[in-house]
C-alpha cells in the first residue's frame, strides 16, 4: 500500500515548505549600513525634524518646574549624555529629544568591544524619538522652532548604589511659562519615564497636547544576525483596545496612514532582537498615528488637549522603552508589549518552550546544553507515542519481503494487492500510518523552536562550545548540518524501503536536500534536530531489534 509513503513524504514536504515560507517572510536580502556623524551634525539635523511633528488643536507634581540658578544653556552642537548600567543615551537640548541610545550589555558584533547602538541620528541612518508639547500654547508648535532646553550638567551617570536617576531639562517661553522635561532612568531597566511639567506663571490659561513619536528612515536593520545578508521584520507595530498586536510595515504607513483613538495601547518600531516603544498613560484618551513624511516613517501618539489654569502646575507623563526584547521587562512596561517578541501562529507552543528553555538554562548556564535537554524533555513526553510508531515501522520492515512477494504475485492488479496487504496488516497488527506520527508530532515543536531561536534575544551571541560561539547564527564550518544529514540518513536505514522505486530514490535524496537547506539555519536549531535524530535512532534501533528477534 503506497498511501503511507505518500502521506510521509507529504508531511516532510509541508514541514520544509512551512519553514521556507517563514524564513522568506522574516528575511529580506539587504545589507547593513554603518553610521558615523558628529554630535554637532546631530544637533543641526534635529532642527530639520521639526516639520515632522504632529499637529493638534492628568496632572501630578512629579517634577520640579523651577529652573535652578546653575542650569545653563548647552553650547551649540553639544549633547547631554546619560549613562546607566544598561543604557548610554544622548539628549539633544533642541527639543529635548533622544537622538542616540547604546545598549551597554549588548555588543554590536561578537568579540568586538563596541556596544550595539539602536537609536542614532547620523549621515547614514536616522532613528530617533521625539516628544514634547504641541497645540495652542505648546512650545514645540512655536513658529520660532523647537524649544532649546537648559540643563544643570552635560553628562549624568547612575552611580553604584543608586536605583534611579532623574535628568531635568528646563525651558521658559516668552510668556514666562516654565517647563521641566524629566527623564527618569532606573537601574537594570530599559524603560525611561518621561515627565513634562508645565508651571503656568502667565495670566492666561495654558492649553496644549502631549506628543511622542519614533522617527526612522528606511535603512537596513543593523542587528541582523546571519552572514547571508538576511534581515528579519523591520517595521512598526500598534496595540490598542481592538487589536492587542498589529504590525504596520513602513510600506503600509506610506500606502495608508493609521490614525485611531484609544485609551489603552502603545506604538513601537521593531527590528531583530530589539524594540523601541512609546507607551502613553493607560486610561487616558490618545490618538495613535503611523505615517510617512518626507521619506521618514513616523509612529507615535498625541494626547488629548490639556488646560492648566494661571498659577497652577500640571505634569504630562509617558514611558519610552528602548532596548532588547526581554519578555519580563516588556511585560512590566506595558500590557501586550511582550507580543513584540513575535513567535508567529504557534506562539501558544513557543512561549512554554521558551519558558522551559530559560528554566533549564538558569541551571546548566549554557544555552546549547539547554537545547539538548529540551530535546530530552520532548522525547520523554512523546516516548510512548514514538515507541508505538517505531514498532509499526519495525513490523513493516520485518514483513517487507512478504509485501514484496504480494507485489510480484498480483503484478499490476493494485486493487487485489491492496486487499491482500490490508489483510496482512490486520493479521500482524500493523498500522501503515503509524510511522508518520513522529514526524507530525515533531513538526509543530520544530517550527515553534525555530521561532524561539530566531526571536529570543537571550540566544544572541550565546556560545555553546568549541567552534559554536553564537547559537543564533549558522555553523561557520557546517559541521552540525552535515551531522544532521548523516543522522537523517541513519534513520532511513532503519525504516522499511518504499516499494515504489521512485519513492525510494526520493527518500534517499531527502537527507542531502535537508542538509543543504539547514546549512544557513541557526546553529541552535540544527543542534536540536541532530540531538532529536540521534535519540530517535537509538530508540528506533532498540525497538527494531526486538521486533526482528520475535518469532
């Protein structure tokens, strides 16, 4: 009966095809561009970004709106540098925007000392965040341009023993209204709390809106991890009351700008392993927007109009996250922000796998060993199912000569041959489809682990041993893919030979084809498959020998 072989081949084909589709969806074919520009150029180019601000026709006393006497005007071209244990950011006094952010615990390249830079405003890449006050009296909507803030220092450092650091910027407009823009950094965190306090010392009611946005050009993703010039999803994402997580690509922004009102949610720009996101105060009505302007992709929010009476103060708050896609920190920062770690449609399986992988790694302190132990756990869970399948395949192998005789006996009478084969299967209690079950069971697990390894920043630059110094990149010497092909061939040697010569040739070609296919897969994923095949061979060999010894 050939149906079992067709079914098995179909399962393997679907597995490979789904992997190819996901790989093709996640990756493009553009190269990374480098960035180099002086701080003076950054300050000058910031004034060119003013025309990208949105237009717009809560109140706590979290920051001090009194400008201290030692606050001074920053020299033109100078940036305010803030260093914590996780971040090094540069703030432009013009507008008080974050124009650079380096992730101190993540290297740009493996083995190199330079930290990975996610935000930058240079000649080759523009990726910054802007925020401020617009509306009737908002200083960022002034015809004179963005406000130029003063600061008590040009550099700030979160010292050992300190849990947080407040960086205050000060500005007073022509009407005497005093503004304090505070960036609050927290030890060990990648979220930055922003507080803009308005001290209305004028005789009129102050009216304005809070805005915050991320602005990025169309340059490549510098965090791409493979050596083939492949690039994962780079684009925007929006969360609101209707959709917890919705991707908005840069091309979508250009074709159809997004504008929606909500009281819950956030906006973000995603790239491989890293994310930047603005989170407005939840429960307050804001307008989320995504659009393209002058070649720049802009995604952000605008708050509802705020009025502050003369002699009163008001503070408008929001949160900015800039850093790696660490699920625990993303969950702490905003609801559904952890969905930016995109595990695809098998997220319900990928999340438990990642949780288990993390637990194991915390004990063995090696992600490669954790992957091997994940294989052991999966094999243990499906041990009985696999054993039943291997027994069926062993019986098929044992009775292969009898099946061959039936084929010779009945020749081209396929109907009669199928009837006799079904009788044989029933007599010997053989399930012709039993051997397909291990493949079908492993397929979703394999696809889920693919997404886990591709999306989890924890595995970026994670070493295994010897030549494998980055489990998120391909094996530089192709040892693991070759071992995978050898193990796949070994499994085939234990399986019954297909009665159809064409099927037999296809099955022999498959280890070669899959070896080539796996050459550029992450080493961690190939390691999983090699270990899985090895354990399957051991289990299948023992069962096959037991069946063959039976009378």
